[in-house]
C-alpha cells in the first residue's frame, strides 16, 4: 500500500507540473493529477496507520490516548524522557 501511495503522489505531482508548464493544452494533465491526488487521499484515510491515530481504543479517553502517543514519541527520541519534556496543556480558549 505504501508504494501505491508513493506512486500516486509521484504521478499527481508530475501531472500538476505538466498542467502548468506544458504547451499541449488539449491534454488534461490537471484532471489526471487531481484523480491521482484523490486516490492518494482515499488510501491515506483508509490506511492502518491512519486508523491507529484517528480512533482511540474504546476504553481510553481522548486525553489518555493523546498522552500515550506523546509518551511513545518522546521515548523514541534518544536522550529524551517523559520527565525531561515539559508539556503544557492547551485549554482551547483564547
């Protein structure tokens, strides 16, 4: 699936560049690019990685799911620990 997504991105970019730079206006490079980007978006939304980040497990609250992902990300960086990283919670208000 990853190679398919990379291929869609590549051909979408090629189509977008050709739509902008090609003197051949009768060819629909832009339409081809938009179809490849649409397919890439659909694959990205249905990938296993997207599912893991989009929905927390049923027994977890959203805050605890975010905290779990943050802890995993901090531990992945050499020399960092959850104690040494300052986390400020955002209230969402202005």
